[in-house]
């Protein structure tokens, strides 16, 4: 099975509709962590703890090597 990934963009959802509209600012420097069902850091395909990542200047993040 090839590894998967989770990625996305963090932004200010000014109208609270869950859709990034023009004019809604992206947020840089936000820490994003992937947790398991017990609230602990998830493991990757190799059994290693998946480290939290920080969004870039464009608000984008990506966590990879998932199964």
C-alpha cells in the first residue's frame, strides 16, 4: 500500500461557512498535529511518531508517510 498524506490550509473563516472565500486571510505559524484515538501523536507507516508541523506563510501544511 502506498503511503498517504493529510494536507490543508489554515485560514480565518470570517463567515464561519467552512469554505475559504476571497478576502479570508491564511494563517502562518500554526502548529498542526495528527493524534490517534487516545489523543497521542499518531505513528507513520514505519512506526515512527509523526511530528507536528507548522503552517507556512501561505497557511498550508502537510503530514506524510501515513497509512
